[in-house]
C-alpha cells in the first residue's frame, strides 16, 4: 500500500513520491502529465533502452524549479542557499 506525497503540481502536471510503509526514503519520483496533446513520447521498441520525451519549455521550467526547491539544490545551480527569494525557506514565492 502506498500514498502520493506531492512535490509540486500545476494545471497539467503532478510531481510526487510514492510513500509506502517502508522506513527507507523513496528513491523514485513520478511525473503525471495531463492534456498531453503537445507532448511526444518515443521508445525504442527493439531494445527498450531509450525513451525520448518532448515537453514544452515552460512546463519543464516549472517542473525543474519545483524539483530544485524540493531537493534544496539551489547552491548546486548557483542560486540562493538560504532564505533568499527563490529558496524553499522564502515565504514569498
């Protein structure tokens, strides 16, 4: 049994972990996309070793920013590392 632990969501996406009763931290993240007529998904049908996903830049920006804040990676990408504007600790988003 599991439950979704939301990281971020918008009108067309939901980024989340699935939490189980296992005490180990989740290692996978899931991305649900809606209204996908502008998206392209290709998979190598022969080897299944490659999947290609085409996403609009604006949508990917929202997902990437939410992930960076969730994982507290601002310093790794040269952004704020404390309570500055754009950090997870900032009250004004």
